[in-house]
C-alpha cells in the first residue's frame, strides 16, 4: 500500500516534467525557426555593396602605396 | 547558409590574398550576423545597420583575428559589443526615447517580429537582454555554452543559468497567454505568407531568387 502511494506520487511530477520538457522543445524549435528564417533570407544588396566598397578602398590604399 | 551566398562568393573576395579569404568567410557568415542582429534589436532595419557596422569593424580589426579560431564567434562578439555601445550612445543622447520605445508593445522595434513571427518572438522581447542573448546563442544559434560565454564575456555557468531562466521565463510568458494554444499552430501559414511578403519587399524584382544574378552597377 505504501509502495503504491509512493509510485503514484512520483508519477505525477514525472508527467508534469515530461509535459514541460515537450513544451520547452516546442519553444526551442520555434526559436530556431525564427533565427533560421532570417539566416535563410537572401543577403540584401546593401551588404554586397559594402564589401565592394571595402574592396575599392583597399585598392585605393594599396594603389597609393605602390605609386 | 544560403544558396545565394554561395553564388556571391564568386563575385567578391576572389583574389588570392589572405584578405580575400577572410572576406569570403565574412560573406558566408553575413546571414548569421543578420539573424543574431535581428534577435538583439527586434527590428530589421536596425539589425541590418548593426550587421553592416559589424562587417566594417571586423574588416578593420581583421589583423587581430587568429586564423583557425571560431570566426563566427569572433564576429558575434563584435556585433554584440557594437549593439550595446550603440545603445549606450542612444541612451546618452535621448534617455527618455529608449524608455518610451520599450514601453510600446507591438510598435516600433517589435513591429517586424510581431507581424511575421507570432507569440514566441514577442515573448522573447520580454526577456532581459542577458537572458535573450544567451538563449538565442545557445538555443537558436547552436553555439556551445563555452562559445556563448566568450561572446557574452561571462562564465560558462552564468550562461547555463541564463539559458535555463530564459527558457522558464519564456514558457511562463507564453503559457500565461491563454490565446496561445489555439493560435500558435494555425497561425503558421499566416506567418509563412507574411515572411514571403516581406522577402518580396526586400528583394528587387529583377534579382529574383538567385543571388548570383546580382551584379554591381
């Protein structure tokens, strides 16, 4: 009798813990989805223009050094 | 990693120098910088400004990067520093504006997230900066606790407890909202449509989906 009580008392917190873990996993998936959605967007042209400017500035700088 | 970023490799940073390699790697990591920036600022425009500032800073500091170490973590550290220093500057210039901005739900910086990304995104804005960044780095960005600790300049144990507290807080915020259970699942289609609409606005019609078609003017 006492053993049964112990088991049923422990099962409830376990179920609750399992439910919480499942919920946490779902939230985790949603977080990753949010992040991945942005990471999968095409890189805006602004960024590519910026890297080209860095290239141009670098060319100008090294050009000056040479001449 | 996106297909378009791969295409773009061919256009930029193809010279033979070490700087060229560095730039190629920078280019490949831009999507992740944008994602981390978006999670910190909560709005797209501010996030892209932040990510661009990060690229410039990274380029200027490239001599301090140790090859073979984690470039992504190094860039995220720069981005995070830039975010907080920009915000400190904003506070000094107009302390009341920041206060007001934080009190407006669904307005200003929350707009993009709440329109496209539902309850979780909005709940994320309710966390402290420390909890939010730890959770994003570990839970979404896939960083180890050790790398996240290096990026956030705190102890590994501190990151662990911040992530745990963030997860708990997020769940409490989300499940305290009784509309969530009914809304979150069916809303996914709407969120996807909103994302597509947003991509359409972002992408000039002539460039289409293949980034490789983009050419400098």
